[in-house]
């Protein structure tokens, strides 16, 4: 039976430490980290995500500014708002909840956010910095996955990591981050042949395909570490529930360690959003980023 990787507990510890650092900033530097969250439209899942992000930012002692725009909002109005937030000294991080309605060009919106305030890590400058092994803002979900892996395994050097999914939000940045940690990385996707055989070679398997229980126990190398990013809503016994991209019951018999859904990657994503906001604040005010939070985030080592 595999070890359960408790993302909820790890995220709670990280958020508590972020809270301590925020109060230190407020007291000694007279700076309050500010997170602006923009939601366009009424998508119920997006509303929940935005509410959770804003609540947890406030709980950590940050200022949270929420902007809710109609589904029909013209692109220029959204770009004007971002421009205003780019100039606002009380706002250190800007997040636009995706997806956006069809009249809005997603990439234009992402590029409008100042890279220093791009706490989602989607701006091409941050993507480029991460891809070239430099220092950039890393997207929150893959960053959270990497922290779970470092905490569980320590040194990742030489391990074969298979990333299932190649989206700009999860799969591709995940691959870049694992390369930075010296893994041998394979990126698999919807057109990959013999997917099961590819997955079977993984010491680390990150499943981010958005397909309910795609990965079965017999796709997993015995003892492998499995990170399940998927969030799929299914109806079971007349109730809605969340399941991952990994078939939990069969995977648990084979994997060495496994994240549950919910309670694995999800809580780490929000904790990393707060971490990025704190880091953005420190950088904008030229305050050194506290060492202890880095060692907590990286499970005692940042190598
Ligand atoms: P996406 O739809 O943008 O990308 C999915 C990727 O999976 C694509 O690259 C596609 O090629 C690949 N894929 C699809 N079907 C496949 C198949 N049958 N076999 C192999 N590859 C396949 O999705 P995304 O935004 O990257 O998100 C992936 C999943 O992660 C979703 O379930 C999403 O809800 C979840 N997610 C969770 C968090 C979190 O915080 N836990 C954050 C972001 C996304």
C-alpha cells in the first residue's frame, strides 16, 4: 500500500509560515502584500477558485482586491483594468482567472500583466526564464507539485519523470521545473503512442490530462511516486464528487507514494500563489526573501 502524500498538511504549514512572514513585513517594513484577482463571467468552478484564493490571501494577512466583470466585458476594459493594477503600488500580484470568454484574447491579457506582478507565471518572460533555467515566477500548480516531490523524495537528480499533459499551465512548466532538478523528462500527451508503456517507465509520474481515472495501477512502475493533478467532477450515488486522472484504488496497490484528490495538489496550488505574491512583494520592495520559507517550501533543500 502506498504512502499518501498529504498536500493539505504541507500547504497548511506553508501558508502558516507565509502568514508569519507577512506580519513581519507589515510590522517592520510597513508593506502589506496585495493580491488582485480578476474574474470574468459566472463560471461556477472559477467562482469557487477565486473565492478560495481571496479568502486564503486575507487569512495570510495580505490585502485582497477582487474584480468581477461581466461575461460580455470588452477586451479593452479588461486591459485598462490590468494597466491600472500594474501601476497600483498596493497591488503586488495580479491574477486573471482562466478561461476567458471568446471576445477576449487570452494571450494579450497575459502579456498585459507586468512580469513582476505575474504571480501565475504565465507571462512569456517568466515562461522563458523558467525554461532557460533562470529565476522567474513559476506557475503555481507545477511549483506545488515540485514541492510535494522534493518533500517526498529529496534529491530528484537522474529520476525518470513522465509528465502526462502538455498544457502551458501545467504540463510544459512541470517539465521545465523537473529538468531544472536534473530529472530525465518525458512529456506524453493525447497523441503519444503506447502511453501505458511510457508511463510504466516513470520513477515520477505527474498526471495532468484532465481525464477521469485515465492512469490505472498497471500503468505504474512498482514504487513510483505519483502526483495526480487532475480535477474531474463526476456524479456518484446522486452526488457530485471530485476524482483525479489516476485510478486511486488500483494505483494505491502499486505506487510508492501517491497524492489524493482532493487534498493533494489543489491546496498546494493556492499556497504557491500566496508564496509567489509574497516573493513578488519582496522583490518589488527590494527586501530579501526569507531563507526559512524557502527551506520549508522545498522540504529542507532548494537544490
Ligand atoms: P488541458 O486540457 O489544457 O491539457 C490537458 C493535456 O492532457 C493536453 O496536453 C492533452 O494533450 C493531454 N491529454 C488529454 N487527453 C489525454 C489522453 N487520453 N492521454 C494522454 N494525454 C491526454 O488541461 P490542464 O489545464 O493542463 O489541466 C489538466 C488537469 O489538471 C485538469 O483536470 C485540470 O482541472 C487539473 N488542474 C488542477 C489544478 C490543481 O490545482 N489541482 C490546477 C490546474 C489544472
